[in-house]
């Protein structure tokens, strides 16, 4: 059971996500199935850009920093 996280100020509203969803590359075929949604990765990138924090200081309820970085 997945617990819903508290929203961040950098979270994308549905309307904004729909505008950019087609611009986000899909996972490569034949690889491992994705663990984190593309939207969560974009939210983590927005958080990182807004706060200017180090990669390793991304909050624990966002995807791991290694995933967001790559």
C-alpha cells in the first residue's frame, strides 16, 4: 500500500503536467520496468531547481537522487 505524500510548492498541477507530459521521454523498451512515475521525477527536478539543494538532500518521499540525476 502506497502512502500519498504531502504536496510540495513545486508540484505540477494536472493542467501543467498535461502540457509537458509528451515532452518527457518514455522509459527505454526492454529495460527494467519503471519504479517511479515520470511526473514524480519532474517534480523532484523542480524541487531541486527551486531550492538549489544538493542532489543527496532531496527529500526522502521523492524518487532517489540517483534516479532524478540520471
